[in-house]
C-alpha cells in the first residue's frame, strides 16, 4: 500500500508483563540518541488475537498473528521493533476506558490501550511504519451462550461496536503520521462450530452468519473513513462459505467454513476453544501482510 491519507468468549485476562515492547518480558533496554532515531516501529493493537493467547498453555504467547507478521516485516527492515499492545479479554469499551490491561504512557500515567497507542504515535511520528488493529470480538462473543445466540444482546453489541470502533479508529488516524500504514481486521466466525451440534446447531450456525456480516460491515465502514486498509480475516477462514461440503477426519462431510474453523482453531478439539492455533495465526499474518 502507498502512503495513506488521500472483531469468544475469551479466556483469562492477559498479564501486562511483556506486552509493551516486543512481547517479551526480558526485552533489552531501548537504544538512545542517534541509535534510537534509526528505529522504526510496528504497533499492534487488539484483543487475544493480537496478544497470542493459546488455550493449551493458558497464556499469551509469541504465536500471535502480530508476532508472525512482525517476523515478515522485519525481513525488509532490520531496525523494526514490535510494540505489542494487544490484551486478552479486551473489548471496544475497555480499549478506550481501560480494563484487563493497563499501560504507561510517555508521561508515566496509567492509561488504556488506546491512550497508550495514541501517545506512542504522537511521540514517535513517522518512525511508526505500521499499525494493525483487531477489536470487537469480545463485544459480540458475550451474546453467544449455551450454544444459542441472544439476538437482543447482539443488536446492542453491534451498536456499541459501531460507536466505539468509530472512536478508536478516528483517534488512531488523528494521532498517526501520514507515513504510517494503518490496517484493520474484521472477524472470522467462531460460532460456526454449532453446526456440529445437531439440527438446531445448524440453524444457529446459519444465524450467526448474519451477525458476523453486520459486524464486519460496521468495522469496514470505520476503517475506510479513517484511512485503514481492510484485512479480511473472515475471507481467510472462508467464514461465509457454507458450500461445498468437504471431508474432515472424525466429522465426515461438513461445510467449507466449518472445516476451516476446525483446521485453524482449537474449537473442534479437546480444548473446545475458539482461539486460533499457530497455523491459524499464520493464515492471519499472511492475510495482513499485503495490507501493509
């Protein structure tokens, strides 16, 4: 992309340690002076997708799509650093107001993820080459309980996402340099797993697609208005492909979108968890790279 400007019920809250610089609690001290001036940055924002939560170890890891994307980006810029701010359990509201995670801004104040990002963008200007964002999955996820979708809850969640994602993307756009490449992801549909739970589950899976489509249209609107390039996570997982059926070991014939969900998340295995596995995160990273 050229110079710009012309979305689980997610598990354990992430610990803050290691999320601020490069995702490593043991990161070395930042360079100073002329060495610091040569640095460039990739800032990643979001929820457990960005922080790399893995249910098999019950913690954030370096297997996130943001870590894998950083590895790709660094191949062409040895000075690039990853400012990894994603927070497991984050919603659009807590991203703005502060929730599971908190951060220190350049003045030493305890702030939200959004405020941290805005502060970092303002302080570092054009040295921030890339920024990615995914948020809102937890807003909609709480409306899925006991294998059913609460329609009223979903409608309210979509209104909240509309308001908050607009605020988040606008603040990031206003704080960033015209040299910073902004990319925002939509959401895959984890609730397709209900397709495996009998006739009513198939109905629920079909219903979930409507809410997912509405969510993705909302975030896409705000990305476009605020100079973000859309990263289509839904397409990467074929989330709307209910045909054709494909064979999956142990499951028989299932729709393409269900097969992809089983392939790239923990949801069809023993853990029954919607988080992407390392292969699923790699798919997301490969999808995001062209947007930057």
